[in-house]
C-alpha cells in the first residue's frame, strides 16, 4: 500500500528517501500560499529559487522579482511575499521569480523527488485528489522556520494525512504523520486560534502583517495543483 510520511523541517530531510516519491512542499505562512494564489489567478509561471542573487538575476530575463527575508520584503525587488501582491492584475500572464526564507529553500532541497507539488490550505482538497490518483508514496515536507518545527505547516500536513488515509488508500509511514493528523484534528475546530498563536503569525504581526494569516488559513479557495517542471511551477 502507498504510504504518507511527514518531514517536520527541511533539516530532517536527509533521513528521507525522496527518489520514486512525490513530495508536497508546504509553507502556509506564506510562500506556498502565495504560489497557489498566483498560479490560480493567472500568473503565467513562478520560478522558486533559493538565493536573493539568483532571483535578482532573473529580472534580466523578464521576470517580476519577489523576495522575502525574515518576514519582510527584501530591498531592491519588485514585491514581497503576500498572497495579495500575487493578485495584482498586472501580473496576469507574466512570470514571477521568487525567493523566501524557508519555502523556496525547501523546494530546492526536494529535487530528487519524482514530483514536487505545492500545497497550502488554499488547495488542500485538490492536492489530496491529485495524490490519490497517483501510485507514488508521499512525503509532506514542512518548510518550518530556519530548520525549526512550525505549527501551521504541521497542521496542513495533518489535514492532508487525514484526507489520504481516510479510506485506507494510504498508510502512515511514521509517527510524524500520526502526530500531525492528531494535531490537525484537535486544531480544526478553531484553526485561526492555533494559527494566531504560532510563532510566525506573531512575527508577521510585529511587522504589521495580519490579513494574510486569515487568508492563508482558508481551505479550498482554489483547485489548482502547482508542480515543478523544469524549474518552474505549472498547473
Ligand atoms: O519563510 C518563508 O518562506 C516565508 O514564507 C516567510 S513569510 O511568511 O513571507 O514571512
């Protein structure tokens, strides 16, 4: 039977075998929520890169550049990392290159996977259905914060584990999957309460970012499943 596993931070990824598996990268606040939003509202392509230098270079190739470090927009780039910035009408049909503190790094560390899929609460059911239709085992990679565990990515992992294991189509590969699911079950009655208490929501709050958190907690706003193909997201 197919298995679903959860890697709680990219710093633990060396313990996982990615070859032959599909990896779902999640950074609820906010990188993967931005990517799902951008692809759903008509951005032509999003190219995630790990470094600020690579991102800045892509400007010459016609990309709009988006960069975040430590929660704030990085200086010298066209935009930061809010899902609302990805809704700007001028981005429709255009390409965005993006680098973020944790999310794009997690994507770059997943290159050995069969497929890299971008997950968020915003496209939870679409991602689950996509995975249910495929034969591969699944690893959900939580982007976390600078190598540490975070709440919101683990909650998403739990929500996805719940959907994949519901009818016995996937089995739990390890205790991280069981723990994430238990946490989501506990939190789902008041997800916003959990999200607001998370360290990154508080960090963003100190930077004046509030409405993004509620937006990123919404479930199934979009039905797109962004995947990496030749270094860029496609749907
Ligand atoms: O770390 C990341 O990848 C970002 O998503 C962090 S932030 O929400 O933009 O601050």
